[in-house]
C-alpha cells in the first residue's frame, strides 16, 4: 500500500473514506415529493392515480355527490350498527351496500373514523369477505379498498391480527384486475408500516404474485401500485433477507429498461436503492443484474427530480462498497453526467452527487484519476464548495479531502491550480468540528505533497501556481492565521492537529526565514503563537501574526 496512505486517518484505505447514509444521519425520506410515502390511503374521488380510473368498476365505485350512497344518502357513523347487521344478513345486495358505506366512511379526506370502524368489528368481517369463495368481484374490491384505508393509518396491525395477509396474497391472482390491484395496494400499506409486518407479507409468499402482476400489468395504475408495493417490501431496517427479494431484481431491471412512467421509475429506483444499501453481497446482487448499472446511468438525464433522486441514491450506495463496485459505476459512464448534475437547481440532488463523488474519490488511485480526467468535474466541485448551500458544501469537502489524500502529486496540483487552498482555508473557521477536521485533512495533504515532491515536480508546481509553491499560496490564503486560531478550538483533536501542522509546515518556513528565532517550541494548549515583533517575509507578501494562539 502507498506509504502516504498511512499518514492520514481518512485515507488509511478506501473503506475508511467511504460513507454510508446512516453515518451521516441522513433520513432516506426527507422530501415527500421526491419519494412516495410508505403508506397511502385511497380517496373516494377517482383520478389518474387510482385503479378505478381505468378499472372495470368505474360506474360502481364513484363517490357521486358528497359521498352519497346508492340512494343519494351519505353514509353515517350513526348507522354503523345497521351496516354491521347488513354485512351479516346473508343478503348479497344489502351486504354490498353496507360494505360500500363502510369503505366510503374510511375514504374521507380528513380524520377517517378508523377507531369507530374497529370498535364495531368491521375489520374481521371485511377479511371474512375476502376468504369467501363465492364472493363477487365488486364485493372483494370494496372490502379490499376498505382494508387498504385502515392499513394507511396507525391501525395497520389490526389487519394482520384479523388474518388479512393470506387472503390478500391469494387475491393477487384473482381474475379481476381491479381486485388484484387493490389487494396489491393493501399489501403495500401493510409492508410500509414496519419491518415486522413487511416480513410477514414476504413470508406469506406475496412477492411472486406481485411480480407476476408487474410482468403483465392490466393497466398503468396496476404498474404504479405494484411497483410502489414492491418498493415497500424492499425498504426498512433491519433489512429483509436478500434471498427473499432476489427474484425482484430482474423485474426492477425491466422497469428501468423499458418503462417510461415517472412514478414507476421512481419507485423502482427506491427499491433498488434499498436493496443495495448494505454489505457487498447486496451490492453484488444489484450490479450483477444485467443492464441495471447502464440503465441507472441513462436515467441520470431524467428531467423529473423524483426519478433522479433515487437513481443517484442507488448509484451512491453502490460506490459506497468496494473498488469493484465503484468501478462498475465508472465503467457505466456515470462520471460524464456529474458536472451537469452539479448545476442542478435542487440542493438535494447536488448534495447526493457530492456524496457519490466522495465515495469514488475514496477508491483506488485509478478511480481518483478518473475524477481528475472528467472534464470540468473538479472545478465544479470546488465551485460548489465555495458558493453552494452549507449541506452541499459539507459533502464537497469530503470529495476534496478524499481526492487530495488519495491522489498523487498531479491530482493535488490540479486542486491547487484551481484555487482549492483559498476555500479550504476559509472553511477552517467553520463552526462544525467535523467539517474543520476533514478540511484539515485536505489542507495537510496539499502541504505534505508540496513539501515532499521531487525537485522537478516542485519546480513544475511552483511554475503552475505562480512561483511560490503550495506553502506560499497557503500563506496568501491566511492559512497560518487560521491554524493559529484553531489552537483555541474546543476540540482537543483539532487543537493538537493545528499545533502539529504549525510545527511541521509553518514552523519549518519560519525557521528557514528567521533561522529558528520566529516560533516558540511549546505545545501546551494555547502556548503556540506567532511573533508579534515584526512581519514574516515570504517572498510575494508580508504578513504579521500577533499572538493568534492566545
């Protein structure tokens, strides 16, 4: 291993530099508009997003005026005892109307009366309807819809306790597409409640029939609801066993390759991001699925941020693995799209891209070089580090630090030529200790490269940056002043790093210029400063440091 890698804690090896999302305490679902909700309630108004819009029950399930029933009378909570009697009456027409009335009560936009429905025992009755062999398709549809809406609340477990999962699984293969789709929706809500219920759905065998509906969808809404339900089967921690979900990978790959619907692509992207968020086996399973990496990269140009976000997240999870995983993303051509993506108007997109790039920069030397050779990429990273929102800046610092500590002399020279030292020195005054620590990594890597380069490389670098070399640029960026201030930092770790760097780099310059008389030798906290008696000559500028360590 390169000897230099032992000198910087963030670059001991690639794995120590790579960062998974949980380490940064980033919640996967921050923006509802960028990701589908884990649970959804079907409203009583049909739209392009509901199965009834294209289904065979359109004339029957429409709410009509003000949620009216068959006789124009809106269902009422006061009538719940009567609905319970009708559902047990054995009269098919009365049972259907009572079921529909309950469903409509659960479909109101605000505050559905779930507790009252539960109190009157409707959930076991609705589940019982699903198990009846001679039940009509419209009754099954109404019952599964009502259960779907119960499952979208905090009472999802009531469905499981009533035994809803087995009949819902069986009905995923019902001849009526509307019934199949509504059951998929209900299963999506159950799976999205918590990992325990998700695993119940998986162990009851719901995945194969769900995938069958995705391979032969009856309509677009079927594809949307089944893809969303599949994403919920993949999400959550502790994660589901990979062997249970492996059959979904070719289906997800097919959606990426051939589907043009943004909602389906979005949920397929999130499903893949959950599947490869973990150890090497999970990432291997995703990248070994034919076409996945290439199609993920192809969708980096998608205009819909809802699609782009999970695509970037998935690629980021892949490169958080080992060098082979990172290479798969590079070989798929992802780096070509990075400069333009760093111009995206959405902050979260740029933040995710920076996270992805930081993990590539934590790879091997050839992968660092791939970043350097991507036209305009490093300059765009540095621009974002200097001017972007703070959340983006913090991720950009990781890119630069990993690039500097993992690259060679030419890579460090590229950073210096593009003006990285000025921004890095400014960031040494950040209030975030972690940011300061990572910034010190980058600064130290640059100064070390400047002090250990060969004579030929030093001469070339000095000529490229204006004649004074890296240390002079560090002085011109007020770097020594920033280091001196860090001697008063609340973090002992940062304090000791600042003292050591002053001794190793700034102190060396002082000794050369003043023959050892310009610095104190003590390293006790607060005891290292710069002389206040006069300026220190450094060639192109004059600087005076007045006891900045005190």
